[in-house]
C-alpha cells in the first residue's frame, strides 16, 4: 500500500544529498532515456522484466546494467516493489529515484504510468537544459569579468612603457605612490566584488 510518507522520505533524501554534495546516480539525460524506454514498453502492455531488459540493452552503460539486473531479480521471484526500492537506493539522489517512485505509485494505485514516466523524463531533460544554459552564461560572465579586471592593469603597464618618466612619477613621489596604491586597492575590490556577484548569480 502506497503511503504518503514515502513522498516525504523521497524529498528528504533528495534534499540531504543536495546539501551534503553526495548526490550520485547518472546524468539526467541517460535517466530520461531509461524512463522513456520503460514508458514505451508499458504502452505496449509487455511484462516489466522484458521492458527492463530491452531498456537496459538500448541505453547501455551503468543504467543499462541496473535495468537488466532489476529484470533478472524480477524473473527470480523478487517482488516488484522490492526490486524498485533496491534500484532506487543504488541511484539515490538522481532523477531515476523520482522516476522509480512514480512507477511504484502507478503499480500500487493504478493510473497512466507511461504518461507519468514521460513527464518525469521531460522534467529531467528540461532541468539538464537549464543547467547547461546557466553554465554557458556563467562562463561568459567570468570571461567578461576577467577582461574588465585585466584591461586597467594592461593599460597602466603600457602607459608606463609608452610615456617616459611615468614610472618615476608614479613611484618616485608620495602623491604618485598614493595614487597607484589607491588604484590597486580599487582594482582588488572590483575583482572581489565581481566574483561575488557572479557566484551569487549562478548559485
């Protein structure tokens, strides 16, 4: 019997792994492929062990091995819920955990399991796309910050080389040393401030 507490257990598990940085599992793109393959087999009305076998062969890799191992356990007489629970524990913190929870709900209470799995797969793909977009934007922001912080230093260096006496004027007088010191401090503050803004923007 499906208990509402299982939803809270899933949420707590995901939150814990995110906070501790221990989320394992496979990339969302691969998980989405597995879930879509299972959904396709469910629509065809095939036995779950055959569905998992075919999904494992189609996807390959670690998730493919997981799926075929789950299929072998089903054929060995292990209850479906136990098979899904063990698989979910192995990939705790990944999108697969959510997909298997949805599948277990569908087995226990009925409903459109294939459509639900497709929805989870779409969510995982959308999340992956959003993460890639954030990564691209953060890279562009870091490059822009690097250019912005480096140009003043390069300009000052070129000025010292191009203008005779500029270096002596900057280092040979008290006013010059104070001005140079203030400029370097402001440059350092700008670098620190820019890094903080980028870190907060990209999470």
